[in-house]
C-alpha cells in the first residue's frame, strides 16, 4: 500500500540519541557503543528524530547479562538483528529468543531478568505486553508509526506496520544510557510527512556504488524512507534513456534496490526523457514504460519521471508540432500531462505494489500560475506526485504560506526537492555545506507530502544535512536545528565527546550556505565569528588584564580548531567521510596553526611590544592554507578550498594592526 495513502493519525512510545554508524555497506549502526554510564534519571535522553510524544517512565532500567527476546512473526530479520545488537551494546551477553503467540509471552526463563517484546501492535500478545509496560495501544494506527514502552523488567516495541517495528528498533538503539542501563520511557511516534530522504540529482561526480549502499543503511538509521536515483551522469537515465542497461549496471541497481528494502527505504528510479522524447510517438511512450518495467523486475516499486532542466521552446519531433501546435508553456503542459497520465494509468496502475508516479516539472521553482501549470493542474492524474524546489532553485527559506501557494497552483500537496546541501554550482566552489538544516518553517507537513534533500558530491559529508532533513520531515513541529546538528556530529563521532566537539568546530568553518545569487542563507563560521568579535571588543578596551584574559579564552578555542583534524581522523570511524573531507581537514589544520601564530604575535605584542615574527609566520601559514584545492574529478566546480573564509582569514590579516 502507498506510503502516501496510509499516513493518517498517531501511535505510542519512543526515545534516545543516535550513536555511531557501522561503516560496512549494508550494516546498520544498531551495535554502536553505548554512552558512558549515567545516574538514573527521570529525564529521557534525546531522540532523533524527535518523537511525536515521549515521556519518562521513571528511573533507568537495568539490562542484565541474560535477556529474553520475544518476537512476533512479523518482525523482519533486519529489525530483529538491530534489536539484538542494541541489547548486546547495552550489556546483554545471552539473548534467549522466542516467538510471541496469541496468548502472550511465556514466563521469564530461568536467569532472565528482562523481557523484550517486539511485533505488530495488531498482535494481541504484543498489544497486551504494551499495556502491561505502561504503553497505550493506538486507536487508529498511522503508517510507519510505533509505540515503545520500557519500564521495570520489560521493554515493548509495537509497530503499526513492518516499517514501524523497524523504526521502533532504531529508537531502542537511542535508549542506551550506559553499560547495563536503558532509559525508562513511554513513546507514541509516527512521521508527519510520508516521504523523507534524498534525491541524488546533482551534476558532477556521482556517488560510487559503495557510497549508495552506505547511504541506504544510513537512511534507515535516521528514519528516512526515500532515495531517488537520478544521477545526471547516468546516460541510461537521460541521453540514452531508451537503451537497456548492461547486465553489470542492472546488477548494481538490483543490489541497491535490495539494500534499500532491507533498511525500509523506497528506491525510486527516476527517468529523464525530456531531452529527446517525442511525446506523441507511441513507440517512445512504450520505450519509457519498458525501461521502468525493467527496474520493476529488479524489485523497484517507486518510479519518477524528471522533466526538469529542459526547454519547451522547441519540440524534439515534428509529430509533436502537428499534435500539440507551436511549442510553448500550454502545449508543453499538455504533452507532459498526456505522457505522465499514460505512465500512471498503463504502467503504475497495472503493476501490483507500485507507488504513485512522482514527477518534477519544467517549472519547478516558483508559485506563479502559468499556462503550463494550469494544464497540468487540471489534467494530470491526481495520484501523480509533483515536486517543487521552493520559491527559488536554492531558496533562502521556505514558509508554510509558500508551500500552500505551491500546493494551490499544482492542485495537490507538493513534494519538496530541497537544493541543500548540493554544491554543484558556482557559488559553492571550494565549499562543503555543513550548516544545520534550517529556515524551513514548522507546520510544512500541512502543505507538503514530503522532503528530499539534494546532497553534495561528497556523500558522507552530506549526512550532516540529511540527518537534519529527515528529522524535520519526521516531526517538523518539534524540530530543533541546533540540537539535531549536534546529534549528527555525535552520530559521526560514535558518541565520543571530544570528536563531537571537533566535528562541530569543523562544521562551523563550513557553515556558509549560498543561493544562486549574492545572498547567503546561512552565514559563515558563526561560532568562530562570535568568538573573534568578543575577542576584538576585549582587545580594543585597552586593558592589559582584559586582553590577557581574551587571549587565554580565544587561544583555547584556537587549540580546538587546530586539533580538530587530528581528533576527527582518530575518532570518526567512517573512512569515506575522512577521504571525502581530506582537503578541508588538511586546510583547517594549517589555518588553525595560522590562528595560533597570530595569537602568539598578539601575546608578544602585549608583553614586548613586537610580534612581527609571529605575524609573518601567521601570514605564511594562511597563504599555504588558502592554496589547498578540491580533489580532482570529485567536485563540480573545482576550486580552492574555503575554510571560514571572510572570518578566519580576515582576522589573521588584521591581527598585526590591532
């Protein structure tokens, strides 16, 4: 059944803090190391995404060496494995697994002090266990929702469906508070938006097959359920869309589809025929359906037609001129409506399990009505999902009013293609975009059917923004950008506080987010900038004591910056993240030394009146740091690496004049 058609009400119980991923392709992060032991607390830990309802149920529960796990027959292998890995991470060394019957779980096995029950909330045994643990059985279960109750000697994970059971397992992972302790909580949770994830739709170097496998496992961890495959460099999607895939490429796609299914993600195959399609040619329409059918045979059930980045000022064939008249907005809309309706009616509706067709239009970045939109609004099958990029290609913000206007002009809830953190355009040259996912208004679920982010060429580094995007789409009403940003750093750090701090300092130096114009919608290095401004104010006061105190305070943060690359390389277990961010980490290493040299110069100036040697060293190091370039062939466009530009370089340059 369609994710879009199932979303409706609420469910019950969940909590925690995501910890480190397992970097082998296909593995989830369920076995990540638990956090250091903490004192029992009535305050539940942070859970990402934030559950719809969560409350503490008292003191932490003890996880003994021996645990009994009772599984309903609707718990898939991935969910069961994730639950077992979490219990092991929490200190269980023996897990006795049994099956839940309709009459309920059997008494505790000898030596077992904790029972964990997982399964469908529709299973009477699971529902009874949920009530006994202090949970509430939902009246109208919502798709992908779940209830989770942990109290005393029992933990119950009750999913509204198979996805819900899996998501409950991802929340259980976040309940570990120490060795042999888990938080005692009651949670009711479900997503606010039915579609959440990413669209690999950028130009330039595509992700590798390994990158994609890793991303799909990561999406499961963060409760994202959508991956749209549409890399611009795949000729079989665009220039050669009519041609069948070679056997090796088709095998790769099948592996991605299987990996996606394992982690409860829809692999959406997107075809881009607009550069050459003849809308009125039955053979082209048939070729399109045949191509989609090939992917259906591999296991794909979600499909997409991309008609973006094409012109409607000319036809690709004379037959379209004869059928639709002169090229233009209205005639293009009519031709596209005919094509899309044919795919929906003759392919989607006739293939069991296929989700509603998705589509990005040629006019995708505004809310103004036009002849093009008017035709599609009136004639496009209402089941077809329409994508929209916001009020611009790279919008500085998106409000509920913006999304409602888009929904009105398209005659349906729109599906947001958010062009963040994509870095394939001129203003992003030399940049990683690692600011929090922000400036999207709470309440957008009322007008959006979902959100997918268009990521960077650097797949692993994109996880920072994707983490936030998935959290926002799950629960936009209770989304905190800064808290989720920190949770993303903690996830990459495997829960290590020193590595988390180093990552946040690094992210701050890659905080700037541009638009297509001259406006930046996220500032560069706000934390560093604030610290430098505070230092400058203290220095300008003229008081030696204030200057010395300011040097100590800023020097401590300069040490964090200078040491961040080494700490990240030691503490982040994702080799792809380290490889893909290498030139930025290398540059930050030198920039940190340059900042320390500038502070040494100011220290010398304060005591002896001269720090020229240190200032000269700082200038030389800054020159070296500014010379690093992006890795050839991995980024479009290529260029010099930018690290806290306009902030750090400016301070080092001005330090001798202070």
